[in-house]
C-alpha cells in the first residue's frame, strides 16, 4: 500500500522517517504545497500556525537533495538551501525539525543565529551546508567573513515571511538577495499575509503558486478565545487569580515590553506562582533556560515579549494570555497560535484595559469577527476610570463613551456574566 506521503512525491525511505516521527497523514498545507515544491515551483503559502509548515517545505527540499546528491569539498562554502527566519527561537525549532527529518540521510544541516558563538558556527559551516537555517543579521555576519557562498544556492525559504518582509528586515533581505542566484526556487510560508506583503513577494519571485489553507489571517477553530475587560492596575492580580483558580499548570503570557516581563515575573512570584521571562535583552543561554524550565514544569508561567510569538513549539500548551494586546493585529494570530497546535484544543485569554479597546477593534477587523467578552466578578472596570474619560463623542452627536460604560457597569457589576 502506498504511503500517503509517497503520493505527494516523497520517497519510501523519507515517508518511513516521517511515520516514525508520528506523522501518519499529511496536513492540508503539506498536501497542497509538497507536490508543487517537488516540481520545482515557487510557492506563496499561508496556513495557520501549528499546521506543519516546516515539514511542508523541509521534506521536499530533503527529497530534492536526495535525488541530486553532491559531494561537498572541505574548502567549499556553498549553501544549497537557505531558510531565513525572524527569531532565534524559530531558527532553533526549524533546525531541530529538519535535522529530525533528515536523520537517515547524509545531508548536512546547520543553524546560525545571534546570541551564540560565531566561532562554533564558523566551524560548522566549513565545507558548506546542504541546508542552513539562519536569522538575517547573523547570516550577514557570515557573509562578511566569507564563511558561506550563496551564489549557487538552489532554494530560498522565508519562514514567517510577513515578518521577514516588513520594513525592519527588508534592508537585510535585499543585501542577502544580491548575493544569490536568481535562478533559484523561492518558498514563502507564513500564518498571515496582507496584500502589501503579497505584492512584495510577487516582485521577489516569478509565477508563484498561491496556497491558502485557511482564510487569510484566521485563527484555529480549536482555540477558544476570551477577552476580560479589567483596569490596567489590576491586570497582574487578575492573571494570578486565573492561574490559581483555574489551576493552570503551564501558561504562556505575552507582554509588550522587556521591562514589563521582568516586572510581571516579580508580581507573580509574590503571589506564589513560579514564573520566568524571555525577551530580546536576555542572552540566548538565559532564554533557553527559561524555555527549558517552562517545558519541564519547573515554572508555571513563561512571560514573553513578541520575540516568542513565533518559533515556540511547546507540546500540549493549553493556555496563552495576552497580558497586553499587541500593537500589530497580525501578532495576535501568531501569539495565540502557540496553543491549539496540530488540532489540539487551547484557550487564548486577553486582558484588556480601557486604553486598549482600539487594539481589540483592529484584531476583530483582521479576523472579521467579534471576540467574546466576559466581565469577571470582582474585576469589573471601575466607574472612576470611566469618569476620567474625555467626553469627545458627544460632540459628534453620539452617546458618550462615559454613558456607554456606565450602562455596562449597571448591567454587569457584581454579576460577571457573558455579554
């Protein structure tokens, strides 16, 4: 009987490896992407996070190199396939996955990202690499040191391509593209694609096949979403209450600033909840220790900035909390995508203060649906904060924000029912 992955164009031996890793049936993004990649086509693929995008591009790249093996020379610096990712955590995750997929082969897989030894990476890159997983900044460091050659690279992958193509990364991406052969296969994968990103992508690749597994910028149906309105000063108190009263043993909490992560860790510890933080100012070793302690259960709460919104694959993570709503609505999709992975159920909770309502609206506009809200008894937004609001809407002939909030308070105060 033909293995389901063989029907997509993969060899029997590679299909067996995938089976041993626990993948018995391809996911939708794998079904739609792998045959096109095996055929050498360019791909622009959008799929919800946690649906197997790494295997969707990793497996056919491995198959390509198994079908056309080359002998690497020690003085060669050629990279055959380059996978670019926005964060260190995602680089490590993608490297681990591709290493597992290629375990029964002679392919050389290397990773390079900041916060770790440049010398070790230089040694690993001697003789080139079949597949290099890297962040843009560290890749440019290796290009400057002449540790790698990209002029013969056959495949370029941008994972989390929406982040890779935003204005913060574009100068680095353009520098890298200038070093590359234009006759390459280019693969873009992400959970979110807006029209602007699609236009940039089409300029960077010829005749791409578009694969959209789920509605663009959608969230997994298996993730229950809830918004709790609360005064800003009481957010840490509410978070501690939720963790304790609901007996959450493992919760990933997103905060908007580096200082905020460390402050929240201290607040939770005062409430008897073991927590650790992860953000860009921490060394890679410290970030990895926090993540390892969280995965092993030594800490119940991992407090992170958006550096962790992409690239954290935590097995059976059931709860994600937006302590602060993200400034970019697309980041909400990536944040809550840390739970409900591979079809599992999950819960995504957002703590919303009054000054964040415009951020919630942006998220709801992106998702094209309202998110359910619930006022928890004892944590209702205070009337005092409503009184302090400017009453500008009255001049536009509409009911004032104060009046609306007062009406809500009369209805919900002391009851905590859903609305």
